[in-house]
C-alpha cells in the first residue's frame, strides 16, 4: 500500500511539473504568436499525455484505474486553459472544433471574454450538434446571461432555420442582457420579420430604455429600406412626444446607414440651429460611422456657428475612410479658426487628405499657440515628411518641432502628450527624429514612454 501511495504521489508531482512547464512555455511565447494563437487538438492531447501520471506497475494499476481518465481530462482542461491565455478575440476561435468550443464555454477558469467568443462561435456554426449542446447549457441552472446573449447574437449569423425561433423565445427572457443579445441576433438575420419585430420594440411603451436603444441600433444595421423608414417614423413619433432620449438613440442608429439614404434626415436636424444643441451634436457624431461619401456633407459644417459642431465635423473628416478632396476647405477654415480644439481637429482632418499642401499647412502649424493643437499639427507634418524630398520643410521640422517633441516626451506632462510626441517622432522617420527617439529611450524614467519608442530591446 505504501508503495502504491508513493507511486501516486510521484505521478501527481510529475503532472504538476509538466503542467507548470507547459504554462511557463505558454507565457513566454512571442507576442506575434499570441496574436494568432489557435488551439491545436493534437497539441492539447499531447499536453494531456505529458501531464498525466506515470503508469504504475501492472499489479497496481487496478488501484488507480478509476481516476486515470479524470486526471487526463483535468490535464487536457488545464492545457486548454493555458492556451486560452494567448487568445484575444473572436477570430481566434476559427478552426476550433465544436467539442473544443464547448470545452472552453464550460471552463469556469477561462476568461469571460473567451467564453463569450466560444459561445458566439458555437452558435454561429448552426449545426444540430451545436444547437443540442446549447440547449443543454441553457437547461443548466446558473448559466450566465452574457453567455446566453453571445449565443443569441451568434445564432443570427447561422443558417440553421431553428435559430430564429430560439431567438424569438429569447426576446421574452426576463434578463435585459439576454433580450439585447436576441435583438442583435435578429438584426443580423435582417429579414422583413426582423424589421417588423424590432420596430415593435422601438415603439413599445413597456420596454426599458436600453432595450429600445438596442432595437434602434439593430434597425440601423439592417440594410433594408424598410428599416430606415421604421427609424424615421419612430423619430417623428419621438418628436411628437418630446422624447429626446429616443431621438438621440435613433440619430445614432441612422449613423450606421449610407449617407445617400440619410442625408435629408441629418440635414433637417443640423440645419435647425435654434434646436437642442445636443441633438445636433449627436447627429454630427453619428456621421463618423456613416457609410458612403460623407466628406462633402460634413464640409458644410466646418463653418457652423457652434464650435462643437465644427470640431466634430472636422473629427469625422479625420476618421472618414474616403473624406474626399477637401484640403482647400479645411485650410480656409484653419486660417480663421479661433477655437484651439477645432484647430486640433482641422489639423487631423488635413492629415487624412490624400495630397495636402504641407507648406501651406506648416505656416499654420509653426504659428500655433495651443500645445495640443500644435502637436496635432506636428503630426500632420511628420506624416508628409516620411519619404518626402521637401528639404526646406524637413529642416524647419528638425530645428523647431523635434526639440519640442523630445522635451515633451521627457517632461512631466501627461502620458497622452508624451506618447503622442513619441508617435510623431517615429512617424517622421528622419535621421534626426530617430536620434531624438534614442535619447528618449535612454533618458526617460517612464517605461511606457521607453516602450513606445520601440528601442528598448
């Protein structure tokens, strides 16, 4: 008996050492490998074999045979949990079998994020086996609401006809998180029936504000013209009832649609200069998400009387995928703009233009009196300098911008400014900016700044 106990102890110790080695290996993998980590079934099985206890002599196997499978399963689960630490998003679930997704989903030690993505991927697969596993999980007491919500959203992307009835049933759930997940699932399906049901929720008097907002967003993401009409109709009702919260939700939802479909809607709101300023601001902010050619429309509001509207219009142009050729309009506004926040956004918008006149922009930048706006201007120039043959501008940037950026990165200013200064120096890509980065890496006492230089290896 003593010999048996000793062997068991040795086996367990071996397992612990093997698992510890495996975990340490996982933690020290390169960052690039972490970004693309995918659980390999063979690797997991191998880890389980390594982690399993050493086999005892034949005459003693019977005494521990009952626990061998459990230990192998525990070791496999430990391997899965270890590998999950390298996974960061939904895309990392691609290539996993349904069995592996279920294992992650049931692993209470896995992060909520990974469990959420596993639930979403399992539901999206839409197979009968997957739906069977989902039903089992749902039948268990204490299944978390966020897991149910992930399943609901994933079902919307599956092709299984059984998915929709499940979603409709989840709309009646008592938990708001689950209901909102079901709304996202119906929005993904996006058929006429989904539009009808989401419209009903949007105009409901009994639903919570969060659920109504989710329904509005769901309609905003459905490409059907009927969904757009449903939102416009609901907005008119909200105006009649003075429901400003609902109006803002609908404006935000309309921002997900193509500008060619919503231009009149947004123009009507933005041109009411005597209306609630918050609604106008919500409208401009919503256009940051809009599809289509928004540039010409947004340019109309660079000269708005409200500085917040001007700033948001410029920021929307700075983040637009296709802002159009608006460099002249942006520079014209820069020449007369008195608000520092707006100027900062205008520099950023100019940086998103395909061929901005850097010499003209530099005249504004080097005269800029506001620190944050000037930093945005330096970033604009740095973008243009990389690979440029504009030696005059490069010399001016070297003598004026680089010393200030270096000092800013090494100063006691706030972290955002320090990191922005480092980013701008890296973006310039000149020999002088590289020299400044080396000095920052050597002198800075802030490890975050040193790391941002990329020269701390």
